[in-house]
C-alpha cells in the first residue's frame, strides 16, 4: 500500500464506482486497512465518489498525457501516480501522425 499522501491513488472512474456501489450495499469496507469493518455514515458519504472522482480524472488525464508523450505504459502509470512532477525533458506534446 502507498504511504499516506505520497502517491496519487487513482483508478478508472467506472471501476471505482462499481466497487463503491458494492461497499455501500454491503455497508462494510471491502478494501484497505479497514477491510471487514462497518462503514460509518461519513465514509458511506465519501463513497458517493465526488472527491475521489476528481482524483481519478486527474490521474487518468496525466496517464493519457504521458502516453501521448511517448512513455511506455509502466512509465505512464508511474508518472500519473506522482504528485507535482513534470514530464521528463524531451518528452511532451502530442504525437503527430
């Protein structure tokens, strides 16, 4: 698991939404450190997904930006999870066909 607040933890928005629906229906944590413990009302509210949605879209944007710059899938994934980084020198901009 990533150290708290060191790495952007994002997922494809539709996958997170499906997982959160399951958690809200079961009213139990299904992932992470609290797995198996009941969801509080506050945590169930977070599962509505608004704040996580912002992070997911930012991560997905950075992933696509890195892929357009010519990075490999593993490099793009690493870049999309880093906070406050810029694309490596010599990489950037859209690929031209």
